């Protein structure tokens, strides 16, 4: 069970994918694992359905689902505006989308039979690269050629030293973002696998024994999504502010 890369539940969607030959795809003689692609699409389908339900039922007297998302999005918007000022409001849709997307992918790992797409490095790298490309695009669009000053500093004498340091620092950002998210989510997945493995022969005992871990990892997965949200906000904020 542990070889599947996710939770060691008796029934895994991964095993179902193997039965219908959808777990791997051969491209140019190279076998590619598509299991995490499946769970990513599953997560996006869930988001699309929930989004449609919220949009369809928007009303002056909000229901529970509308109240939840209004509170969530309103809280995140207030957080962004408090830290970035009014200019940060235009980045709220992207930042909120990143938080909700990452949170959904993280939480899939707690669903029996599912794997968290963010426990795969390809997923986290793609998210980090999108943030990296976007905040640099915003910086160039805001400052044009003057964006170079974010890499050189204000002291001209230190430009030969500061420029390569800043370039390396910026290139390291997507690496650190992707590894941080991947490492934490993957570690949580493996921990649950170990706990399930301790008593695989007694399913009820294993299930009851892992309930406290589910609450702990639920907190951890929410926290990791929020950390990525904050880092994205900080990088965008740095690209639109004056270079120091």
C-alpha cells in the first residue's frame, strides 16, 4: 500500500487507475506517472462544482456556503490590503485563488483513497514558477527598465556585488517555495502511511488511532497553504514597491 505514495487505505483510487491503465502513460519510451495529474483534475473539478454552486445560489440573504466563502475571501482581502495598501487589492483574486487551490490540493490527502497532488514536486514547482513569473512580470510592467534597480541596490559601487546576489536570491525563491510545500505535505502523507501500517490487520483500530493525526494534519495543511499565500503576497509587494 505504501508504494502508492499516498494514504494506505484499503481502497485507493490509485489502484482503480491501475486497473484501467490510467496510472501511467508512456511518452517516447519514458513512463510518466499520471496519478497525481488525475488527483489534480479531481481537485479542480471539486473547485469548479463548488464555485458553480456558490455562484448559482448567491443571494441577499446568504446561505451557509456563501457565508463561508464571503468570510474566507473577505478575510484574505483584508489581510492583503492591510499589508500592501489599496494597490494590493488588484492582486486579491490571484492570491485568494492560490490559497484556495493549494488548500484543496493539500486536503485531498486527508480523503480516504486519495493522494495530495502537492505531495508531488511537479505540482509545487509549477505553482512556484507561476508566482515567480507573475511577480517579475508585474515588476517589469510597473517599473519598465527601472525594475533592474530591484537587483542592483541604491549604492552604485556595490552593483557588481549586489546584482549576482539578488539574481541568485530571486532564482532561489521558486525552489524554496516548492520544496517547502512539497516537503511538509509529503512528510504528513508518509506519517499517516506509517500510522496505518502499524495496525493494518485491524482496520477499526487503525482508523480510530489516526483520528487525532487527521486534526493535526488538517491544521498543518491549512497553514502550508497560508504560508504560500503570504510568500506570494510578499514577492508581489516587493516587485511593485520602490527599490531600496
